[in-house]
């Protein structure tokens, strides 16, 4: 519909749009996705599985761990300060969505499952688990020492670029996620650590929302151990094009795991175009 000289061809545009008719939107418009009509009962349980819990963790002068909900404001202050309280694999939008899911608590049971971003000694863990369950309805995931930092390095160096349309710059980087590599084994092992508390608490028909590429193997692991769970996977990043995705040696395993989810949701329509 553009002429050679760059002028807009009104007649051609009219013919192209002739078959397009505006469709009146039906239903009540909601301001927030938690206000949408969903079949939830008070006895239903939703587990929100993310790499990090929506909590800000710190130690007071005596060395005791303290916790507070991670709001967008506290998240910004924490990131600006360069503090390690927020795991760097957690995106701002994921923080917003996960925080918003707390609004469903009057309608059903909502439990958050994820890491804390700080090292918790073995002798502290029992008390931390009890505190988080009582005050926040959260279930912490504890990784062996140094495993978390290795996992985050792996996600930032390999997965994050691929899921942002950046081709791996070297063969060694691409092969780091080969099925026989220690990196891929580490990735699956961390995913198993995160899935374990979910399947231990999950009952028939419970809902599990999994967030972002850090936990791509979670749907497969949940499906094999809690077959009646309703699993959803939320992408806060765009799915890569086939040219980029094919550089991932474990792409078949990743796709197989995602297909074990009952539904997959993307943050934006354009994120799902590939």
C-alpha cells in the first residue's frame, strides 16, 4: 500500500482492509489478571515455583535472618545497592507477577516455593522453614554450597542470551549444555532440588505455576512424580527463533519438558511468535 515515491496509496489500503471488520469486545474488562474469572475453590492449592522466593532476606546485628515481602520498591532499592539478597536470575516482571499472585489468597491456598539468595547453615534451616511457613506460606529450597552461583553463571552465560535472540559466540559455550556435559547435569540437578518440595506437598489436582528458563525441566520432573498436578509454565522472556534455539544441544529435552505442562503462558504476544 505504498507507492514508489513513498506516498501512501489510500485506494489500495482501502481494498486491503475491506474484509476486516471491527469486532466488539465482549465481557467485563478487568484491570488485573487476578480479577479474571477462574474456577477456584477455597480448598484449591496453588504452588508458585520460581528460582527465588519473593522475599528480601537479611541478617540483623545478632546474625539472625529476617524476612519481608519483596515489593517492586524494595526490589529496586536492593538492586541499586548491589546486594545479593535478590538472585540475579530473577527478572523485575517475574517479581511483579509473583507478588501479584498473593492477591489470590482469599480465593485459594497459595504457597511460594524457591530459593532465598543467602546461605543458610544446616542448623538454621529447621527454624527458617517453620518461620516461612507460618508467616509467609513459603517453602524454601536449599542448594548445596556454591551450586547456586554455578547455576546462575550457567543461566546467564548460556540460557539468557539464547532466550534473548543472541547466538552463542563460541562452540565451547554451546557445548556447555550438551547432554553429557557437567553443566547440563548441574542444571537438571538444581531443577530436581526445586521440584522435590512441590511433589512432597502436592495433592491430587493441585496447581503448579513454574516461572522462567531457570526451571525449564520442572514440568517434566513434576509430571513424572505428581501425575495429577495441573502444571503451568510462565515465560517472562521471548521464545527464541528456530535459528537460535537449534544451537541448544538439549533442545529436544527442553521441548519435551515444556509439553508436559498443561498450559504455557507468555508475558507478551510477541514473545510467543516463534
